[in-house]
């Protein structure tokens, strides 16, 4: 069965197929803005895209997939950080690019085949802007900036259905931006010394020196590395409008052809049932979670526990469940050795992934198979292939096990004895003491285990 993936543009499941004669599947996904560490909401998108990349390689062959992911290293936020820290742009962006790469490696994400930077493709962006100006899709404003004329692209809004939400293209001039219409968006921003510092490049013909707008960056990098038309463009749902909508407009007007055959967007991440923010105390980077005692592989597992097109409620308790699941997989794989058994775990896992990248169904299929099989009955090579598809490195470092203090061990033993004697009042009181001391006592029918509470 081919890979079927929901298309955000056509609002239906469609098979993924390479459209170019060389049979290479061209795949672009929007990367991070490198001005700060990426948070786990960002990494949900990157982990989902990594599973998609792995699935494409399994389907078409590793040499028949070309994956491009950009780095936004010049925009309002990166420049703002240079002004805040009084350091060069390249120094700021290298620091956070290195951090992003380290986090991706820890999460076992495959590196893209190409990872262009916006600053490395200034010429290509200027060239696209000049074509758009020549075609009448863009114009030079009074301050030397260049804007895309939204009314020149009648198809605008098809991806996000923004016209259904009453997009209004008007002739009201936004004086602060020198635009002809409030709906027009910047392709090139004229240099402002007080805001931009020393960040500037020569502009398109007839325009001022300055820097590119955010949206043109992805269009130019995609065009340069993958061609005028790509097979798949993906990213988080937060990029659907206006970023991806603007990419379509400027790319199709410039190139005169379809920009992407397929669009895929993963949904937002919630943390403990609400949006993530520093003010709520639920804003996490990978480093934050590792410092709390969780392994990066458990974070990856937890990020795949919900369907990518549905909001995922990320909880610290889900990381504990993820650590337990990974421990089960490690133990099962060790017992399997080099088994050539007939049970094909990979088949059920990949079937779920082929059905709209259904990662929770894939995890369910994986555990159904191993719960109903002996390790010697499972084909080890196909089990490893399933691990590759999901991106689980079972040799990666695990979360460190905390030593249980003698006093906690004694308290737990006393509580267990009280429970066995049906002295539930005493057992409940002792559980509260354990909780206050930072430990959870997890009971089974015949035994119990102690786990420390993770750092808040």
C-alpha cells in the first residue's frame, strides 16, 4: 500500500508519489529560526517530519528522497537578538544552530540532505523578487522596500481558506509600511539603521539596500535546491497562514507553475492541557526535560503518542510511560538476539504509518505484536526496521535510575505490610508521607515499585 497522507490544500488523503522523471521524491519542510533554543512544540513538528522522511526512504529508497530543511538566520527575531546581546548576527545564529543540531541528534532525527541558510541565498531571493517586479506581482514602495501585490494572485487563500474568513484586499495605505494595500506583504525590507544594525545587503534593482522578508526565503531556497515544483511541503499548522500561503503566491507567480503537489501540517502541542508559555511555567526545551531526569528518546516517544494532525497533550507523566515502554522494547530486543522468527512486527507498524502517518496506531501495533509473541518468534531484522521507521534508538542512554534511600525503602515496606493487612487508613497515611518525601509507590497485585517524582 502506498503512503497516504492528508493534503492540507485539497482536504483529503492522497498517495505520496514522486512527480519528476528521475523518480526522486522532493521534500521541503520549514526549519527553525535560530535565535533561541527550539522548544518541544517545535520538536513535535521536526520529529513527525523525521518519521515521514524515514518512511519515504523505506518506500522509495534512500537515494530516491531529497529532503531540504532551512535555517532562518535573518529575520526580525534574529536581528532583534543581535541588538539585545550586542553581538554579530553570525555569532548569534551559529550558537543556536549548533544547539538545534545537538538536540536533533539527541532525538535521533536524520539530518536533511540540504540545510540552507537564508543568508546563504540572498542572491537567489533578490533574483526572485526582480522577476516578480518585472511580472507586475511586486512593487517598490516609497521607502525602498518591495511588496508582493496580493491582488495579482487570484488563488490566494486556497490553502488556509482565508477568504472564507473574509480576507479583504483593500487600497488602504499602511503608512508605516509604505504599502499600497494593508494585505500586501514584504518581499524586501529597506534598511533601518536603528533596527537592523549592520545587517544589510544590496537590494533588487530599483530598491534600497536591506534584507529579505521572511516568506521569500523559503521560496528561494526551495526553488534553488529542489526546483520550481516539489512533491511535498510540510511544517507546523502555525505556518499554514500566512507563511505557506505567501510562499505559494510568490513561488507560483514567479515560476508560472504549481509550487507543491502536497501540503502536510502537524497540529499544536499542548502542555498539561494548555498552551505552552514561560509565564505558565510549562515551557520546555529538550535540555529542560533532560535536566528533570528524562531521556531524549523518551521525549521522542512521547511526541509520537498522539496523531500528528491532532493536538497532543504533552504531560510529564507521559514521559514516565515512554521510559517504561522503551525499557520493554530494549528488554524484548535483547531477548530476541538474532532471531529469524516468522513474526513480522514491521508490517503492522508500517501499515499504520502508511495510513496518514498514524503514529499512535503504529505504537499500538508494535506492542500488540510483542505482547502476543515470544522474542524467539519475532524476526529481528524486521523488528529493527520498525525501530528505524519510528526513529527509536534502543542503544541510546536511558534516564538514570535514582537510588532509593534506606528510610524510603523502610517506609514503603511498612506501607505495603499495612495494605496487605487491610489497614488502609495507615497505608494511605504512609503513601502521603512517601509523596511528601518525593516518591511514588506503584502497586501491582503481588509487588510494588518506587519511583522518584521528577523535578518540577
